[in-house]
């Protein structure tokens, strides 16, 4: 049981390049999330998904796109990377929130640098 | 604007003593709160939670207190151990919501 995994662990991009971050979970969780962590800012929600085929915007969605084609995978895309997107990205998942919010399980993070 | 605030970026405590980490929030609709612990180069891990129908929740050495009127919660760790040295984040959500709002974190150092 691997929990939540993220690929890649590190990446350096040049301004204007594109990339996709992959998140996978093996806990059959309905909900998945993408956060970014910046110094002095805590964790901020980028996008989230409440089930396969659904996505929704979080606090800071601009410049990112997401897809949830399979229940176990949640992809975060940067179409044209900018230095402001230099950050550590965390994926998380949780059980169905039919009864309310639930604890989230986080991946180990992806450190992205945009030069 | 930051809806969840942790005003102490860092805290140092002697081993065996009590650690108290504080968190304030501004949104009165928040009614579910969690604490996460994060070690360097790892993702946050869930520590303890509390819903607004309670004012205290305890799990071993960890106790979370909620003061709804003051919009304030705190995490008590007793006794503190060197392995507790980490960054602690509080997070809040509305009971019917899908989003959690995180504070900026407090870095706890427990001195042996």
C-alpha cells in the first residue's frame, strides 16, 4: 500500500515550458487535491476533484489545469511555466465527504523551479 | 486574505515540557479543524482533528482545544519529545465544504 505518490520529485523548467505532475493514490479515495507551498504562505489549494471526471478551482488556480480521468490519478498541468510557479507542490486525497470533511493524506511533494 | 493564521513562525521547548501551538481563524462558517505535522522533504501527516460541537479532543500526548467565540484553537503536546520537532499546520473547513484552508505553519523545536 503506497498511499499517495507523486512524480517527479524534482524538476527544473525554463520560463514558457510545459509539464505535467502526476499524483496517484491506491486508497480508493474519492477526493483529490493539489496544493502549493511557498515560504510564509502555508499550503494553498490550486484545484481539487470530488470524483472521477470532475474538477474544481481552489484558491490559486490561475496558470494551472487538472484532469481526473481515472479515480486513482490526478494530473496537474502547467501550460506555460512562469517563475512565480516555483514552489513545492503537494497532492492529497481523502475519503468521500458525504458526511463532511475528512483528513487528507499527502504525497511527498514535487519541488519545481522555473528559471 | 489569510483566513487561518498561525502568528508564531517558530517555538522552542525543552524536552518533557508542554508545547502550545496556536491558530486563529476569521471565517465563522468554519466548523471542522485539523492539525498536521510536517517533517522536511516529506508531505504533511494528519495529527488530530476537532469539530465545532466539541471544545476539546485528546489523542495520547496531543490535545486540541477549540474556543469558537474567540475563533481560536490550540494544540498542546505533553510531554514534548525531540521527535516532535517539525512544522505544524492548522487547517479549517466548513462542514459541508470541500476545501481546507491552511495556516502558515509553526516550526517546533524540542531541545533535548
